[in-house]
C-alpha cells in the first residue's frame, strides 16, 4: 500500500530546502525527527480541508477498516469523541429542528464525553448496567437498552457506549445496533482500546458490528505515535442519508475541536500504519492472540482471577490473590515491568504483537513468581443514582472551587476532575454529590474536587463571612 504522506515529507526533507515557514526548529535536529516535522506547505495538503496526500491516506485507512470513510485525528480519541457527538447533534438538528441534543450513554464514559456535552449543551441520560470489577466496567445488554427506550417519553438523538472498556469488557454492539437502526438513532462507540479488532480472524470491530460512528486510538493497540486516532463512519443501509451526512460533515466536526496546527509527524505515523496493516499483520495478530490466550490460561490455572473478554487486554482481579492492584504493580516494577493501570481491585496490562513472545513469557514468569496470599475483601462501592441539579454545560460555566471530598457532600459537582488513566468521572458535572459517592472517590484516589459556586452557595459563603 502507498504511503503518500510519508513519501512527500521524506522527499521534502531530502531537498534540504531553506525553511522560512513553521515550525520554529526549521528542520534542524534537536530530538531527531525535526527534518520530518513540517506544516501545511505547498503540496503537503491540510488535514481539515484534505484533498491531496492526506485524503488519499485516509481513504487507504477506510479500505483497510472496511468503513464508508475514515478520517484522521492527531489529538487522540478525545478529539474524535467530541466530533462524534457534534455530528450526532448536528444531524438531530437537521432532522428535528430546534431542541436540546439528547444522548443516552453507558456510565463508564471518558471525561472527553462530558467536555463535548458541555460544549453542545447536551442532555444526558444513563443506560442501566451492572458494575463488575469497578466503575471502569459497566456492562449493559440489548434487553436493557430496549427496556430503557420503551420507558423513555422522548427518544434520545444518539446512544454512546464504550467498548472495549478500560479493563477489557466488550459490549453487545451488534445487539445495540439491531435495536437502534429501525429507530433511526445513531450508535456511537468509543473504541479507543480496540482498533485492532477488525483484523482478528473473526472481525469484531464496532464498524463490523453495526456502529454508525466510532473512535479508535491508533496509538493504544497499533504501532502509531501517541495522539494518532481515527474517526470511522459506518454505512447505515437503513438510513443511508445519515451516513452521508456524517461523512460530509466529519472534517467540520473534527476541525471544531482540533488545533489548526495538526502534527505531520503523527500524520506520517498514521500513514505508515496503513502499510503495516496491509502487510502480514492479520497473521501476526492471530499468532500473538493464541500466545496471549495461553498465558491467560496458565495464570488462570495458577489461581489468578482474570477479567474481561478483550483479546489484547490482560486484567487480573488481585484481591482474591491477596494483593491490591497497586501492590502487584510495585512487585512487577522491581522486575522491570510496567503495567497500564492499577487500583485497589485490579491490575491491567495492554498487549500487542509488538511485545512478542519473549516479553509475554517474562510477564508470565514474573506473575507466577508472586506467592498467593489470603484473599483480601473487596470494598463495596456502588454508584448512586444520578441526581443532576444543573446541566453539564451550566456546571462547567459556573465559577468553581476545589474542596476536600468530605466537604463536597451536598454540593454540585463542577468541571470534571479525574486523572487519566482511567479518565472515567466518578461524579458527573452538575450532579449532587452524596455520601454514597465517597467510597468510589476514595477508591480512585480523588481527595478533592471542584464544586460549582451557585448563587445559593455564594450567598451562603457571604453570610458566613458576615
């Protein structure tokens, strides 16, 4: 497969032009990639108005993923999540005219979802689900989606789910699509952790299963630089005008949330990944998945408790083995192994074929060297019912101040405050914080958070000062 972006930039670097254009390094090596770091010079195309080498490369990606179309992001899946919601809101306005954009979402959303909802003044409702290991993994079903829609007076303008989620659970995307397509409701999927799923022996990417819009992080599970991502547009046979609308407005949506200086280093990385995927990647992936499955089986036999179905995710629930996830992570660091994420309940490892058999075996050996201890008891922490007092937008735009979590009870959550990873909000901006939130806030290491300074709060503060 051709790599038009890479070919252009390499040819430009070889010309040794005097660069009286951005960037400021002028192609002189500081880290080393500077000669290949360019801007929108003549012939280089422009990401949000692409009609040349970038558009050619994006079409190559679309052919590889089997989508109606695919567009590049150099600002990660966060930009794509915002763009997906913008597209859905724009389409809802086209179909229904004025009115608030309504989105039904699974609760374990990435915080960028809330940023988009604040920008769009979206009205959010939450899809019922069962928390398995943590807030990071809330499973729901086709039946629950159908039941929720049947009880809803006004149908949502879009449904948004995360699959695979952070610990490795996979939602029933095909089932959700079967429910939503007859209702003319687009299905949006945050598939940041699953770009490789289309290339399994049995393709299992959300685009293969009926999603209308999908966000993929190329850098999470494919060999791309950090910040590389895709916006995929699916082909909806029932409502082809919806698919066309998303395709025609995709660049506008990405530009709305994107920098006017996209990284050409990242565009080259995405371009090279096309060639990588067009090579023997499927065979390489299939062989590695078998090796990963063998490691999982070995750990299971040794008494570890595994979680999730995602092939390239190894998640261990550590409490039954006698350790917190953080303790297990520290033990492995002494073996020169760094995990993706650890909290009290679990430890998460992200695998790709680039790890190779040798690194997999080293991880297996290190884990098997950890002696099993008496099981630790899990801390019961249930997500309380959602009680919004303000819209997400109102909560973001009001002044706020950080207070210790104990002092936040009874107040309204301000702008979302959660670390990344895992970037799943424990409380939603605009929601009333209750005592029931405290165990979850403590579990995820949140010791203080912003609360909205409403008129009532300001009056109360003024009264206290007097």
